[in-house]
C-alpha cells in the first residue's frame, strides 16, 4: 500500500477525495487528511507518506510553500496538486518546485483520478525497487569495506607490515589514522543463544550500522576513528589518540556506547578499553591491550574494563588426569562427587585466570565424557564463568543414563557392566555378551546386577535406550524410525510398544507434548 496524505482547506473537497474511489483497491492507504501546509509538514514527519495530494491556495501555508519545504528537506514522496482553471500559473510554479502531476478540480471524476493514481503507482513501485537496489549496493559496499578493514587489522596484529607499508595500507583502505598514538575499544555484545534464529546475521548488520551512525554523536568530531565488525557481535573501535590527553575521554566514550547498546537493543555488553599506546606499533599494542582486557570479563562482572597488566593463561593445560578421575567416578555413578570435582576445577580457573577458550574446551570435554548432548552453538555463546558454573549445576538434569538406581554402585563388575551398556546401547548386546566382555559368568552377573541396581539386566538396558530416545526426540528433528535404530531398537513396533509402556505416551505423542 502507498501511504497517502490529503491536504486541502475545503472540508467538502477532502470528503469528496476520500469517497471518489476505492483507495485500497487501487493500492493506496489514506493515512490522514489535513487543512493546510503547516499541519501537513507535521504529519509528514510522523506518518512518512509516499504520496501527498495538496491544494495550492490555502491559509497559513499554501501548497507552493509546502512543496518547497518538502523538497528542501529532501523528503522522498510524490506530490499531486489540485488546481482550478484560473490558477494555472500557480500549477506551473508547483511543477517547477517539484510537484509530479496536477488534477483540475472541475474535472474531478473517478476515471481521471484512477488514471493518475495508476501512473503514480508505477512510479512509486519503480522508486521503491530503485531504493531497495541502492540500499543493497551500499550495504554490499559497506560489507566489502569492512572485510578489507578486518583483513588489514588482522595483518597488523600478525606483524605483516612495517610502518611504511602500514601507512600505505591505511590510504588504500580509506583509513585516516596517524597510527603513532592509538587507543582501542573492543565491544562484545552478550547475546543469549536462540536456536534456529534466521535473522541473527541481519541483526548484527543493523547493530553495526547503528554503532557507526551513533558514533558521530558519541565521539567528538575532532577525533579520528574507525569501527570494524571483527566477528559475531564483536566490534573494534580504533581511535587516533593524537589529541587525547587522558584516558578519561576513552572511559566516557565506552560508557556512552554501553548505554546506547543497552537502551536501543536491551542487550548487555562488555567493553575492553586499552591504554593509550605510542609509537609505530601503537595500533597492534592497543588492540592487544583491549583484547586482554576484554578477556578478563569472563571472570569479572564489570561491564567496562580498563587495561592493567594481568597474566591471562592462554596455554592449554593438560587436563587428562582430571578427566581420568571423572571417568572413574562415572563408573561408580557418583554424580555428586563429579560435580564437586568440577567445581574445584572452576576455582582453579578463576584463581589462575585461565583463558576462556581453554575453559570452554574443558566444559565441552566434560559434556562428552558424561554423554551430555548440547547444541554446538551453546558453547559459542558462553561469555562468563558463571554460565559454566550453571552448566555444572545442571549435570544432574542432563545425565539421562542412570535411571531409578542408587547414587552409588559399589560392585566394580556391575559398574563396568553399566559403563559398557552406556557406551554400546545402540548395538545388539545381551547379558551373555556383556558377561563375556567382563570375563564373568552370565548367571553370576545377572544376580549381582539385580542386587546392586534393583532392576534386571534387560529392563535396565531398555531404560538406557528409552532415555536416549527421549533425549533425541526432544533435541533433534530425526525421524522416529531412525531414533529407534540409533538407540538399539531394530524392530520399530517393539520400540513403540516399550516406549509407551515406559513413558506413558507413544514416541510421536511424547515429541508433540514436549514441544
């Protein structure tokens, strides 16, 4: 629909225009009707009409003055003027000032108006398509420019240029910075993970463009700067600090960006602010300062952090001994001790300021050991040690493999049998095959298994398989037949029968229920 505003001081003319045709059928929507040019200008600001139909002779502000003001403000809309035979000179002036067409009032009829509207509709549609294409081209140009600047920054950090090359690359990439006195602000927006969010990429582009636009109000015009989108929801602001006398100015800039992101998008952010660095490697040093400062946000609840010398441990520690301990505890199904051990490990991370990437790899491995299925993107959205603590606290909730059994298994043979079942439930296994794996008599295994778990071997194996099926039904879109096979049920009807007996619903009903 083309938004349309009617402007005429004659009430009867306005009413006639509203009634003369079916505007919606013609593809137009009347957003308002007003009686003079001054009122029209107020409405133009709020309603953003694409078509204005205006009289020429009106009190307060006439049609000619209205057209002049609209064109002066560079408001993009089509304008039709209404005229009488005796004011044709005014019509010529209106067309000269930027009107697109005119209608003689004494020739008002449904056909004339619909013919003009049809012509205008084509022009508006063409204008929309042209504007859309222009916006697309500008967007591609911005993306291309950002990619070049991102590559430039990457090469600076990795010592690919000497100072003379650096200056030349700045000129090539339209970067107007002296690079002898530099500060960097690294912004990271803390985004909650939203599965299957198709608009996420578009949102990041909008935020990037808004940050560029808002920066003109936040950063003093006398300071030169560049904003680069470096990765998902991460933005690097390089400030030429030649005329900046103290870090206070950087702190004020960081605070304003933080407030803007919070108010505009209702998203939290953390900002790492570098020191002001001097010399030919000032950009590289300032960038590294900002990155190291931002890294501290993983352990620090402050939203704006300032550079200080602190030892962030980047080297990946060998956690194999810790993982071996967890596997031993898993064999005895001592979940509480697993959680306790994990929390002690977290304290070590906090005490030593272990790099967040190392911590995230650690929690991934823990999930792998404990057979906890999480979507890969969840790990990418871990931004604080508190989130890792929550994941540890939820180990009990996520571990589906130990139903209706005591918290501890004291018999090592039974514990090993359970471990084997957990690792091979998708295969064809039986009491006899497991007993053979453990080099024990099947009758003996059956007896001690029932004594320890209060369940017979077959029921326990079924419960493991059903719990895994429940997990796959709730977390994937796999076909139910495929899920049955993945969980060791090669007879689909038998799977459905056992599932309903165990859960109380068919697999299909269960999936619909949890959705």
